[in-house]
C-alpha cells in the first residue's frame, strides 16, 4: 500500500497542475468529424476501472466531473444525462508513478589547462538523489456510436501539497481547462 500522501493523491494530482512543470498533451482520431458531437454523458460505474485512482477518491472525482462539465458546457456541449444516447461518453482516469531524480554538481578547479576531470569524476563533486511522485490525469472522449476513442487529453506533473477544498477546485478547474483547451480539434 502506498504512503499517506497517496491517500489524497488526486487532491494533489491537480495541485501539481498549477506549476509550470505540468505537461499537457492531446491526441485525436483524424477520422472523426468533431463538429457533429453536441451531447455527452459520463461513463457509468460499469464502464470504468474501479481500481483507478480517481475511483478511490470520490470527492476529488466529483471536483473533476464538475470542472469537465463546466468546460464542456462553455464549449457548447450538453450533458445528455445518465440514461441517454449521447454523441460522446466522458471517462477520466488518473495514475501515479514514483520517480527518482539524480543531480550531480562538479568540483575540481579551473586551472591552467581548464576543467580538471580525471577518469574517476570531478574532484569534490556531490551527488544528490531525490524521490517524488509524478501524476497523470487523463480525459477521454469516446464516440458512443462507434465505441471508439475519439479524443484524449492528459496532464502530467509533480505532486505537491494538498491545498484546501476551494483552492483544490480552482486548480482542478484550471487543469481541466488546459486539458480541454484544444477540444474540439481545429482540423474538423
């Protein structure tokens, strides 16, 4: 089982996104005509992985859903409801990886012949190792008729301390807006 910080993983998954080190990536199927997608619904509990990090943290999932609903509504889409036949089904996922960063600083001296770096490494250098958690939040939009992934947006970054609930919602809103900024794709 992971450490206590992972218990609140998705609260901090999105706290990380306010940092400049967050990477946003999107991809889509160029075969789809995105102009025809007007309605959506959320994936049902039968359609999602119960072991996904978001499913384990219902308060954070609720905040993510609220942010996605807000952003899609601003883009002119309508939530068709649970028992409907929508154009798209929205699925959100999250995951966390333990990472390690190694930094070396050189020692040695700048003398007559330049940098002194014998085969055993720079004299007096230090190496530090730090461990951190990297999180990824994924928003998938699935074409309901074809049952195929049409569009995917991802945000990846380093986890930070958990803010209070209001600040967390603001950060989640910001991350979701960044993820969905390129939806619908301009090509179609």
